[in-house]
C-alpha cells in the first residue's frame, strides 16, 4: 500500500465494524424485546441465538433460553466474543493500535464507553432495563461516529473506516429484516394484523427510519413497503442499497486515488450487489424469497470482507 501500513488498515476497518456491530446488535435486542412482549416470549430470544449462529456457545453455558440469560450473553458476557462489551473492547484495542493516526477524542470516547459498560452490574441487566441500556449503547456508538466524522484525517485510513462501517451496516440491516420477517412472525395468519403492523413500525423505529419511511409512504404500512425501503431505498443511509453503493464508490475511489491494484475481488462483488439492487424490486425479491435473498446478501458481504483482507490486510478473515 502507498502510505498506510496493512496493520493500520486492518485495525481501522475492524474498529469501524465493531462499533457499528455493537450499535446494530443493541438495535436488534431492543426491537426483539418489544416483539417478545407480544408473542412467543422465550422463543423469540432463541431466534437471536439462531440469527448469530450462537446456539452451541450459549447452550454450553446455559440449560435453557430466558430473556435475562440471552440479554446478558449478548450485552455484558466478557467470555462471549460476540457480546457488546467484548466487541467494544476489541474496538478499543484496535483504537490503541491506531493512536498515531486517530484523535485523542476518538480514543478517550471509546475508553469511557468501555468503562461505563464494565460498570453495569450484570445482575441489573434485566428485560425491563434493556431499553434504557440499549439506548445508552446506541447513543455512545453514535457519539463515536460523530467524533470520527469530525476528527479523522481524510486519507486511506478514512476510506477503510468507511468501508468497515458500511459493510457491517448492510449486513446488520439484513439481520434486522430477517428477525422480523422470517423468525419473529412466521405465521401467515398474522400478516396484516394490528400486531404485524405495530411490529413493522417498531422495526422502522429501531433503525431511526420511521419518519424517513413516512416521507415516501405517508399512509399505510406493509411488510413489502418496509422491507423494500430498508433493502432498496438509496436515500436512506441505513438501507442495504445505500450502504452497498457507497461502499462500492469508496473502494473504487481508494483504489484509484492511491494507485492500488489489489482489491478487485471485493470491488467486483460490490458491483454485482449494486447491479442486483438496480434490477430488482421488492416484489421480485419476495417472489424469490426474502429470507433466501437476505442470506445471499450476507454471503456476498463475507466474500467482500475476505477479498479486502487478502488484498490489503495480509490475511483472509475467517468470518465477516
């Protein structure tokens, strides 16, 4: 690479992904708690374990699924590498490697964030307290994003930060949709019911998309319109389309501006996703199968991550 060391590119990319993943996991847990009050209870919490392929790890340490155990597992369990406290600690360790490149404010904010997470007593983390704690996590992640936006020097490192954030955001938006569409409300008899509509509304609120959605759809709400908005609307920044298209643009700019010949595999797969977005409608996606489509997008994003790792970080990440 021209000026940025591979280890710095790697640390920057994953710091961004880890903070974005923490925010989005908090969103998924928060919206799932809202759904579980209405139907199925513990079964809904089991769906989160399935979504992150964490059933085996969870049942190694717990005999049954309960809201309290799953919430602790995903928020404050330091032995679970996918928990929010572990993910923020990993982001903090990547930031430590990046001290020559990032602002003091970025470093201090992650330190304070991690310290506040560690100070939360695990016994106080209940289903009833989850909304408050998830709000704190989301706001802290957004604070990190704002400080980074205002202080990170615009060179290769900024491009890798953006790539990490956008790829993670696209992946996590597909997971949010999958929780609602495939796992939390599987009965066709519930489709269109007041419960169904309220849950789609809760999903939009969970990604701060409700008012943006209403600008496009002033009245009425269906699974198709919500899924279409979060998948295909390029003007909403948390949609899959907006994230993928911006990631593709940033990778092209990175390669062009810094004379980098590597990264063609990742660039090709991002362009393939862009082309797929351009030629599909939500009706064609639902006809094919929304769950199958979301699963395919996640696999494509894994290939993109592996391509970036091989091209720029000196290794192939085992998972995205």
